[in-house]
């Protein structure tokens, strides 16, 4: 499946991509825990899409959406921590860029997403 950035759906707390059978095959979750603050909890990409940059597209769409909403993010998703650390031009989307940079430095390999801190 060829991925087009225009195929992604942006909702209040999720950006996702569906296949031709209407199944969600890639997404990033970012529930709001306080007015103007979200927690990026999970980034998931179906194995059939891996290697196509889909997770990076999700992160870039998320960063642009946060800017559009004038919102800030805290990261518990390990992929999001790594992505924002590599893409410093989006650090203004983070509640505490220094804390997120420390998380990235402390990572040693293929960490799983941390348990979300903010639950509704």
C-alpha cells in the first residue's frame, strides 16, 4: 500500500490511517490530560507498512497539529521521544523539552512505551 500524507485522519486525540477494509493500520494516540496539554502515549504501525516512514509521518502530522492547536505534549511513547529528540525544530511542541531530551539520552535500545502518566 502506497502511503499518502493526505490519507491520514486527524481527530481530537488520534491521528490514524485506515486500509481499504476500513481497519486502522497506523496511529498515534495523544489524549488531552489538561487544557492545551496532551500525552503522546502510543505510535503503532502495521508490519505491512514498516520501512515506509509512516511513523515519522505520524509524528510530523502530530507536531503540526499541536502547533495549530497551540498545544504542548508530554511523551510516554518511546518512538515519540526518539523522534522529537532527532527533530529539534519541533521542541516548542513539548511541555518540557529538556526532560524529553533526558529521556532520549537514557534510552538504551528498543524500549516499549511507558505507562501513561495521565489517565482520564
